[in-house]
C-alpha cells in the first residue's frame, strides 16, 4: 500500500480526479469522460514530468486538502485564488514543493471555469473511486522518469472567439440563422455542466421535424427546438436526436471548457460562411 499523500478537507464545486478519459468506447455507449479541459491536464503533467494523461484534481472552486507528506504540485487551467496554510505559496504554472501539514484551498476562479492541480506521480484514491468527499485519502503513484520542468508556464487568455466547422446538419439552419450563430454574443447558462455548455441568445431558426438518434462527438453544437445551442463536452452522450449544425474545432475545445456561467461566447466559421 502506497503512503497517503493528501486528505480531502472539503470537495468544493464539481471536484474530482480526472485523467485523459477513455477514447474508442462510443460504440459501447460510453463517452470519453475525464478532464473537461484536456489542454490544462496535459500541461500540468508535462510540467511535473508525468505522462500527459495521468490523473489530476479538477475543481470549479472550494476544494481544500491537507498534505500528509511532501509533494510537488502545479496549478493549471483557470487562474484561481490559491491559499496555502503552513506551506509554500502555490502559483499558476510553476511546479512547487509543498511540505507535509500544509492545507491548500482553491478559492474563487478568475476568467475560467475549471482549475487543475497536478501532483508529481499522478493521483488516485485509496478506494478506487474518482469522487471526492471529506476524509477521502489520495496517494501518488511511482516516481516518473522525466524531470520536473524548470520553466514556468504562462496562462493563455480563454476569451477568444471559438472556431466552428459546419456540422452534418448545417442545412437544417436557415442562411440567416447561420449568420446569426457567428455574429451575436451567446451567454453561458447556469444549467451548463460537464455534459455540455448551454447557451442563451437569439433563437436560431431551424428546419421543423425530428431526427432519429445519431452519433455525437465532443464539440458538437446541437440545436434543440427552442433554438438555443448546446456544445457537447467530456461527459456528453454518444447519440442524440437534435441536429448537429456545427462542430467546434478540436484546438478550441479548451476554450469551451473554460467558459464560466454568465460569460460571453462568440463563434466564427473556419473558412467563411458555410455553403448555402
């Protein structure tokens, strides 16, 4: 049994242990899962010298834990107010040795929706579950072969326009609706979660009728009858009955993952307007 590295004091908001997920299971009805912002997870692991898909902590704030032994930690994803009692300060993108007895708390997030805290060696619970609760004990794995980075990362603004490709059902939109999709501001609704980013704005006019269920990918922009788009995220279903009118460029999925409730989203088509 590996020695306990840290103990959860408070799980906070939507916190869990997230790895890179599992691809290739859609035919079994299982989505990728894992970290919503894969870019942030990969960065944390590269800075720590871990394999890029190893598990880290994902939280939307309020997470608090106590270190039972010294560990190398790094923060990526959304910038946040990080408080460390009885230990070294923990800055964004800088691997830091934090000693035993320190209590780390993730406060309010700034300009993002999810913060990641990685530990050298990765993380896993002692009972094998990814969910967190007060008293949950976590251990780190074996020492990686790669060294810890000596260079700090620099955060990238997450409020850029999001690039869209025309989806397989783009012809369900009127030409006017295609133009509106990329010319107006969309507000992130409170119902958004790991399944999808739900947006509010002018109702997009779509062809009447229903579709049989068909495959859905991460980043798919579905359009329900109310005309308010939903962008699929890590825990999305593998099939859906709403038309997929657009798909987020894979390089911009992290921008969707980091849009907090109440923020504004703007889209643009990858190569001009989609064909009529």
